[in-house]
């Protein structure tokens, strides 16, 4: 096989993430004949080395990514006016936001922005950065918009006289003024937000959290009020301490703004960050998380999106070809390779990432917007569950995380340093059976009928993970239609 190394050769192929693949799987039209339009955006920190270090780690590009995606929605959303939006007889576009890692943060941020200020009109987009800046600073006490004060001085003065304080972005009068001026439309729901492994303080894996968290704290860890369905695939075996997961919790009731949430589901899968979100060579696990997300979007609330099953079959077959290329047997459903993600080679993240952490399903707390650290207030109504493939991997004696055979010399040396320092995860040794440290405080409860079942794709009742600390149990999630179909189709399952 020849490799083109000329100046005109294509860039090194990047293995697709699940966001790329779910966009490719999307049908042009759903079963009702309604067009499904996708706007795809490359993630922060994916362009070059400098971008990975500066943009990827400090979040400098995140505001621009939010603006680009939000602008697409604002410019294309129908209806265009508040009057037509309030008319329930008029057709209305539906919004779905999807993302992985920093893209998950972007998706959640856009949903929050829509909840708070709606979708700006084309006139409103001329003032985007001023309004967006006010939104970013909404947690800063006493902050007032210079733009709003200069543009609507009479409204600002009247508000201060009536309320004894300066008008802020979070005040209803701020939004109502934009609506009356024809600068925004507000009140549209976000049909769904689906994300893979939102990580880091408040959703971004930033180093030196205490200095960098505040500028990005405008995205609440509660599900945004406009969101109707929230789905989150989580990595149970991610050990990097910059990559702590940012879970959702139920929004508060009793506010003047309506809570639209119908479903919140956050499901834990085996493997680290990119095993769950995609982009590793062996897509055995990420194909399962992709099928899970698609099942949520197909099976919930009469169907949110429509997907092409032929494409999903193709990428399943593509992964089987990968095993053939690697000259190893095809791994059955749930037994795809788990990678050791704790390999970090740049100096910025070395000190932060050398000592791994263990994730704690069902035991996370609210995060402080001041320093990005967990408080002592537990999250409420997180809708967490464990995916069936975790149990299948444990019961079947599947392997734990494996070292990467194509590591560089530096990466291999770093692994030796971790081992010598005692920082290497217990179950990362080659050949060890899978036994996730994250589940050490849980006991798997399986009815006898489940243990003896011959059909791994059949319905399962009564399986759950019992918490040893008495702080709550986690159910095993049931399989959706697409998950069952692909499981039955996979090699190794009859």
C-alpha cells in the first residue's frame, strides 16, 4: 500500500466522533416528510497543536463556537417574529443540539441561551456580542449592561426607580424590551439536547480552575428550562482529573419561566472519554453509545429525529473490518477495546493529569461557579442509569482498559512513570478482567432468570446496582429499538 507524502497529500485522517456519525446517520426527511437540517461544527482544540494547547485548554474559542452555531439557528429558525411564534396554528421548527466533550458544553450553552433570551432576529444579531456579553456576566453581582443603558435609557431608569436596583440580564424587563423592539423571539422549546461526556469544571476541562471558571460559569448545570428532552452518555472509566464529568440535574420548579423538561436520562458506559464519545480506532464501545443516543431520539415522545439504519449497519461492519486489519478476532457486543486515556504529553496538563481520579456515578454534587469545585450539595433528579453492556462485559470476563500499542516512545515512558509512582489504574494492566473502580461502592443485583437468559437482546427486568453506602441505587437502562437491532445483528450474538 502506497502513502502519499507530497505537499499535496491529504491531512491525516481523523477517526470520526459520534457527533460526526450521528449527523451522517440523519435522514434528509423524517417519516412525516419534514426536512431535517444539520449544522455541523468542528470541536474546539481540533485544528493544530497551538489550537489544542491554547483554544482547547483555555476555552478562548468557545464563545466564537457558541456564536457560530447560535447564529445558524437564529438566521434560519421559523417563525421569524414573536407574533407568529405565539400563534400555535403556525408551523414551527424544532431544535435539537448535540455535542461531545467541549462540543457538549457548546450544545448545553446554546440551549441555555435560547432559554434565557430566545433566538435573536436578524436585527438582533447585529447586537449579538453585546447581548451575549450580558448573558455571560449574569452571575456577576451588580453587573449592568452599558449597551442596554445606552440603547434603552428610559427603560433602565424606569426599572431602577421601581425596583431600587439597576436592570440586569436576568430581569424579565430586559428580555421583554428586546422582544418589543423586534430583536428577539422567545418561548420556543428546545426539543432535545444529546451530549456525550460533558467534562471539566462547569463543562470545560480547564487547567487552574480557580482562575478560569468564572468567565464560563454562565451555563447552569441544571437542564435549561426550554429543553424538553436531555440525554447524556457518560464514561465510567475516565481517570484524568481535568475530565471530571459535569452532570445535569432537574431545573427548579416555581419560577416565572416554565420548565419544559419531560425526560432526563444520563447513562454510564464502560471506557474513558473518547471510548464513549468516539474517535478511537476500535469503535466497539462508541458504536454502542451512538446506538443508545439514536434510540433515545427515535423512541422518545413519538420520535424526535429519524435515522438511516443502513448507515449504522455500515459502521458496524466497518469496525469488524478493523479487527480483521489488526489480525485479531472480532470482539462481540460490549467487548470493544477500552483505551487508557490518561496519556498526556504536553507540559501544561502534565501536573494536573498525572494522578488519576475515580468517577462516582450517582454521587455527584453541585459545582461552585467561583472555583469550579464540587460543593457539599448533592445533585437532585439526575436520572442516572448503567448501560447493559457494563454488566455484559463484567459477566463475560471482558478486558479492562488496555495500553495503546501505537503509543510514541514518550507516551510509553510516561506510562512507566505512572506505574512506578503508583498512579496507574488498577485494572489497566494488559489481560486483566474488567472491574471498574467507579462501581466499587455498588453491588450488581441480577435475578436468576437474567443470569441464565440465552438471548442477550431480550427484555430484562429487575437488574440494578445497589449502593453499599445507602445513598441510592442505579437502575440498568433498557435497550431501545435500534440498540436491540444492532445487538442481534452483531457478530458473536445469535
